C-alpha cells in the first residue's frame, strides 16, 4: 500500500511539474544590453549567464551584472521582459521581432534616415 502511494505521489508531482509554463525563446535589446533566453532557460545578458529564479508558473527573475530582469510569460506563449538597475533605473527589453517592426517607418517601408523623401513621422523617428 505504501509503495503504491509513493508511486502515485511521484507521478502526480511529475505531471504538476511538467504542466508548468516554461520560459519561451526570446532575443531582445534594452538599456542594459542584449538579452537572450533559451527555451526553458537559462537567461543571458550580454553573453553572460544570469541567475534565474522562478517565482511562479508565469513569472521569473534573472539577476546579474547589477540588473534584475523581470520575465513574464503571456497566454500566447511569448515573453514580456523588463529590467531594473541601480538608482531606480528601469525599462523594457524590446524583442528582436518588435524592434524589426518598429524599424519600419509609418509608410511601411524600412526606416532609412538618409532618404530624401521621409515623412514627418519618419524625420521625427530619425532624430
């Protein structure tokens, strides 16, 4: 009887562990530098591995290099990453995909500040 109970507890524990959300793959940039998150971890800032702490199934914190990265997983499986540093410095880490979208001008073309036919919004973005 005790053996069956131990087996059941182990199986349920494994199922609960495997059902938790894992860190998604993420590449991005922000004020502290380049962030890379492997699927399920680890987390790297400027190529150096950070100490990763799981707070709950949807929230993680990575620390290192004087920075704390706050990583939350969204229902669609992507990551939202922000950072906090010394003297209350903080900001958002923009994913590489979002940066590529943001790099396009209002006209939908890639933003090229050397063009002579920039829209007013593109000129402002180039400043």
